């Protein structure tokens, strides 16, 4: 279970450019839950994800994972439990390395740094079996450099690589924003399957109305650094697309 207890983050405090990005926010995500986070630009969504991931630290409040305080752990320590898929498909993978080597790097997150994990025949077979579940034919191209793949293929592989390290939390930071509609649907379908099959606690930030309504069991809206709406599955199912449109400010 992930808990944020009265988290506040202020940028440029005491200056004319001061911004209260997240304000006295409390959030509890149960293990295995899939929460969708929406809101206008500048509402605090990305800051909240950064606070959970450890990219930035809160000025006040606590971040707890399974009752353990992780607020001051650096991001490389949190990566043992928390995986993140970014908006830009280029961010989550090493372009010059092969598909297989990218999976090897992902697997190294779960072993002590002094150990080496080789890409032997058994490891390659395991990766091929995982990649085959994507239905993209990439299991036959494990030696291909990641940089030669499409954005949709890279995002799909990035999602799959999260299963190599046995993480608890999956942060999805607008993972389909840079993709065409067809690739976006494929990637979100893969994300949904991976979350369910691995019992991950997932938090998806999206500006896509269809995604906000279709995926997850909980829908949260942020505004001015605060959570202003929190809908469970039953309330979410009752929403109409026009209701969610009114929550967003795209311009």
C-alpha cells in the first residue's frame, strides 16, 4: 500500500515566482489498485508523480510504502519498488542497446549491485517468452537496437520490463501522449494486463478522456495542487464523457 500523508511541495518559495504545486495532499493507494489521475495543466499531477518516484522531495509530509517511510530515499533506491513509464518513448530505454540488453538492465534492479546478471540462453528464452505476449513479433528480434523501434513498440517493451524487477508500484506518466491512436490503444491494453497479472499498484496520469473512463478502478481529479474529486469504481462507471470533459482544461 502506498500512502501520501499531508504532502506539500512549493517551488521558488518566498519569491514572486512561487508556486504551490501540491498542497497538504493525502492519498492512499491500496495494493493492486489502478488509479487514474486527471486535471488541467499545472494542477499538480506530474509533481505528485515526481514526489512518489523520488525525483523531487516534499517540503512537508510523508511518503509511505507498506508502512515504510521512503520520502528521503533517492530515486535509485526507490526504483527497487517503483517503476515509471514516461510520456516520451525515448526516455525509458537505452536506444543504442539491444532489446535483450535493455531487459538485462531492467532485471539488474532486483539484484545486489555486486552481482552480475548475464544474458545466457535461459535468460534470453525467458525474455523471448515475455516479449511474445505482446503479439508484435519482437521475440525474434532481441538483438535489434531499441532505437530502431517505433514509439509504440518501445513503450510496450518499457512496460514489460517493469515485470523484470518485481516492483510494487507502476507510475504511468501520460504513456500514450506521443503515440498514434492505434498504438495508444495497444499500449494501454498491455499496461492494463500487466497491472492485473502482476497485482501492481498503478497510478496513471492522462489527458485522454477515453483512457480516463476506460481504465482503472478509481478516478481522481486535481486542481491547484489539491485533490478535488475522488470517484470509486461505481461512481466512475456512472460518469458520462461530458462529465469528464468538464473536469479538464486543455487550452
